[in-house]
């Protein structure tokens, strides 16, 4: 008795046919396109940075109630 267990009778190992099949042949290496020729470019002038946009000032309309009215909106 090994490790306190009774021996178990098992059939002999028979590999399945899927496991016996040969692996597919390796894929051929892809053919790389020829390298592009390197062409130097003339230096480009540096563009001036754009000025920042003006700040947005919210406008309040006192004629109509706001979407979510708060206390005293009609006293404005």
C-alpha cells in the first residue's frame, strides 16, 4: 500500500489519434517589401503659437426662469 491508498487497476495508456497526428508544416516567412528610400526634407519655419481663446462670460436671462429654479429667481 502506497500513501495509505489501495492500488487501482488501470488500462494501459493508448494515445488518441488526434494526439498522434503530425503537426502542420511551418508557415513560410513573409516577404518584406523593399525599404523606402530616405529623402531629406528642408527645415520648415516655426509657426507662431496661437493666442488663447477669450474667456467665455456666461449671460443670464432674467426674463425666463432657469432650468432648475432656485429660491428668489424672480426678484432679480
